[in-house]
C-alpha cells in the first residue's frame, strides 16, 4: 500500500465504504495520518499511522412518495413490479428519494418486510438502474424469508431479454464463470477465478441481425451485473452498456438494452407455481423494429 493515495488505501481495507464517502469523512476531520490532517491525495508511507473514525450511523428518513407503479401482481404477501428505466431500486447515502422503495412505501402504506433494514424495506433482490422489468417486493418478513430461500437454491425462474453486439454463432450456450469485484476498479464486476462467486448464465438466440443479436438469458445465480459481465466476457457485450465495453452504440440508448421479462416461483402461501411477464418497454420494441428494418 506504500505510495498509494490515502483515500484508496482506506477503501481497500474497508470495502463497504466508497472513496467518495471516505473523502467526505476526511473533510470532516475523521481521518488523520501521524495525528495530522491530510488531504485525499496524500500518499501513504511505510511507517505512517493512519487513524480513521467512522461516525455513528444516523438512521435516514426515507420518505414514501406517490410515484406511479406498473404492478403486474399483488396479494397480501407480494408485489411484482415492472420497474422502468432510470429508476434505482433502493435508497443509498445521499440518494434517498425517487427510488422504487420510495414508491412501494407509499403504495403499501408501510407494510413491507424489514429484514434488509430501513434502506431496503421489501427488497429481496434487485436489478440495475437502467435495467427494466420484473422485481419481487415482499410485504412481510415471512414472505421475504421464503423468497430468499428460493433464490439461494436457484428455484426462481428469471428470464431476461437482451441485445448484444456481434452475431452469436451458436443457438444457445451456458456461461459458467465466477464473478467478483474487478481487481482494478471497485465500481465494476468481472469474471474473477480467484475471488469470484459461482455464477451461471444460460442464453439462447432469439433473432440475429447484421451486427447484433437478440437473446434470452436465464439466470441460475444472481450476481451483481451477472448478464452484463458474462456476455462481455465471451465477446458479446450488451448494446448500450458503457461500463463493460468501449463499443459505441449508434442508437443513443440510456444504459444497457436489458429487460427482466419473466419471473416465476412457487408461491409459499398458495403452494403453486406462479409466473409473471413484464412486456418489453417501448424503447426496446422501437430498437427491435429499427434493427429488423436494417435502416440504421
């Protein structure tokens, strides 16, 4: 760690804290080196004594907000929501409004599972900000535990639709490659054989275009950015993804072309298999129409 920036050095030891948060703590006087305040760009020396004080956490006020929801299904235990593009699933430090959680808090009048704490009421799994589609919201702890158990044993059907760069030759395939934090960029994930977690994605071709392929991906596991990382790892990154490819999209997309279309599970209360489908969003349908026309 010698000659490394102090903010990066601390973030390597405390992986749950972002560098921006650490920099904020430095400005507030919670970081010192050899009993003296330093700036974020200070470079650590071999014998330095670094002191970092983590302030007591303050429970944030997460407001319920009247934000429209596209509800695919609802009963006393669950809510299946079709999440739109550009919506974050749950609040995070400095971003406490406009999320899916704010919306479901208003809709459910506070009747949500509390297992994941005040920042993630009702949330048992999530999808990325720019990924659209179906997500399960749990209204009570019993429902939350049941869905969490099904996720752990891979008993929930999760099928996505995606558009990728390139023309995939085979009709279907399976990517079995562990995913973990990127070794050089903490904001990214990567196939990580040494430190990654087991991850499996099954894909099949739905339609081929000259330079792109329309596919369905079925998750066996649910790692962060799994489809995006896996498809990029075999040379077919998602169209519109600016994190896992440098390829330029001619379609002016907001983020990756990825949609969580189908979700299914055995309802723990009803004891029967139920499946729900979120229709493709308008932007995705327009993109397919353009690709089929060949005029792009």
